[in-house]
C-alpha cells in the first residue's frame, strides 16, 4: 500500500511530494492502523486561502484534499510520518 502526500501553494507556490510504501516500514501495522482510523469520508471542501498550503493525500482507494487549516489530529500525524520517512527522521 502506497501513501502519497503532495503539498502545494504557500508563498512560493512550489509543489512538494512525499511517498511511502507501508509494507516496507518496520512498523507497518501502526501505519495500517493510522490509515484505517482516518476520517476519509468526512472531509469537507474548503476554499484555499492565499499564501497557505493545500495537501492532497492519496492511499488507494482514498484521496482527500485538505487546506492547511484542516491539517490537524490524525491528518497531521500522517503527513508528519510520511515526511519523516522521506527526510530520514
């Protein structure tokens, strides 16, 4: 299972993408639990704000788009974990 997080927008408008293969992680059961617990179907669309980030999170069959102000709780945990794997933390 692959998780892809893309961040775009912000002041410079640069897109950054991080991804992780859950099966390759030593704590893959914790990843699976986190992914199962996300409120995939409860995300409401919000208008992006100027100079703020927009996050697109994909983990088939799910995909959500979150404005920066919606990134909290388990969504923030997921984004931080995916970034950490890609940045070697």
